[in-house]
C-alpha cells in the first residue's frame, strides 16, 4: 500500500498494534477517548479528500477498503485540534519509518510508465510465481510433493481448507504425499468441513502468498512443460499440430506431457452438465455457432445435446446459414470460449477437470 500503509494496515490484522501509536488524545482532559488504528486512517483519508485520497484507495484491496469505509462511517466529528494532532503523529511516524511501501500493483504501474505492456506482463508473471489467475489455481500448478512438504507443518484444519479449494486431481496427489497420520486427519476434517468464513480464507491466501508462493518463486524455476503448454494453447490448430508432430518425433514423452497440460476447445466436452450449462449461458449464440462450425461431430453433438431441442435446432440452422468460414476465425472464437471457461473456473463459477485418460477401465 502507498502513503498511508502504516495507518491502514494495522486494523486489517486484528492482532497487530496500530502503527500510529496506541491512542490519540481527543479534546481536553474532560473529553478524552482513544482512536484505534482504523479510526486514525479513516480520519486521515477524510481529511485528504477525493483528489488526494483516490490514488491511495487504488492501492488497497477490497477487504482493506471495506474495513476503512466502516471506520469512516462510524467515526463521528473530528475537530481541527484533533486533526492537527493526528497529522503531527502521522508525519512523525512517516519520518521515522519511511514513506515508501512496495507491492505488486504499485510495481506494475511503475513499470508500465516506461515499458510496453507485454514486457511488463512477462516480468510480473515471473515475479508472481506459478501460473494461475488466483491463489488456488497457482497452488494447482505447484508440484504435489512440493506443496505437501509445505503443508505437512500446518494444522490439519488448514490443510483441509486448502485441499478443498484446489483441483480435485491435484488435491489427491498432495494428500497421497502427506504423512499417513496427517493425511487421515485431513480427510476427516474435509468430510466435516463447513463453509469457511471469508476473512479466514483471505488470511490463508495471504499467508500462502507471502510465505509459500513468493519463496517458491525465488527457489524454483517454473515447470518448462507447463510454460510450453501455455504457448501451444495460443497457436492456431495448424501451427499446434505441426509443432506437436515434430516434437513427437524427437521426444514423445515431452509431447505427451505438454498435451496433458494443454486445455483446448475439445476439452470443454469434459465439463459436467452443470458447468456446460453455466458456460453456455455466458456465450454469445453467434460466437458459439462459429466455434461449432469448425468442430468435429463429437464436439458438436456434445454441445447440441446440452441445449433444449429448440435451441439445438436454431443453432444448427445458424451454422448452416453461415456458409464457409475462415479457419482462423473459428480458432479465434474457440480460443475466446476457452478463455471464458478458464475465467469462470478462476472465479469458482465452474469446475474444470483435467483429462481422465489415465483412468483404468475394468469389465
């Protein structure tokens, strides 16, 4: 956080002492009460007003803004003398502690002032660590044994919450890598797990971000197959097929590993009924028709069977009315739909399950 980080951070962590002193005397001896850290920050932000306060609010996350807003609503009147004393204390604190506070957002904004967007994206992605749009996606991209080594020192209840938030197939690998006694305790906790309060979840995310992900990034390179899978995902189908074919000739193992990490339009057929219905409700019907125009019959049937009879007939009519379409346009439409699905999964709206091709079948 920027200028008022010292003033605002204290109330966010309830057990941290206020950075601007433990109390502020208000009025004279006959009119005395103590201002907590969040009240001091609220008073300071109100004094700064919208012009000077806006850049500071932009540095805060949603939880911090809500906490500060509640304090502002409950603050009551602040006299000039009270404000003078607050400002003096704040300036003293800044002078002794320093006024520069860095974080991801402020660093990214600074880089954008003199570097192009693609360069900044590449730099920040490297800094952020494992790929993923949120903390749980990032954890799903951390090797199971590495994540298990970190979690084995945590409380079983905390481990249960974390494993309940990551991809099920990855959670199973992590669980299998934990010490057996801890693993069984975690299983019992997961079976009895209730809805986790938002503030607790946010604290777990913050701890993971500061104590695990950041350390992991400085000590371990990102998986090269994962990186190549993301690159291959951006290819059009002809380029992708050419690279995969050439790679299979040189190293079939590498090619198979990359293909297993890729998520393509065809992989949408692995979504369960609830997820595909949710996705279809978000996609423009003409865009979907363009996607299906270039899909194989199996994929077309999957989508059409998940529509009502009337909607499926209209979709088939729309595809027929399109006539010939460019393969490039189909690829781009399918790529956009895959991105939509990934965004929805990152927000917890749908669950994307990886390929089940390794499952053994018995008669």
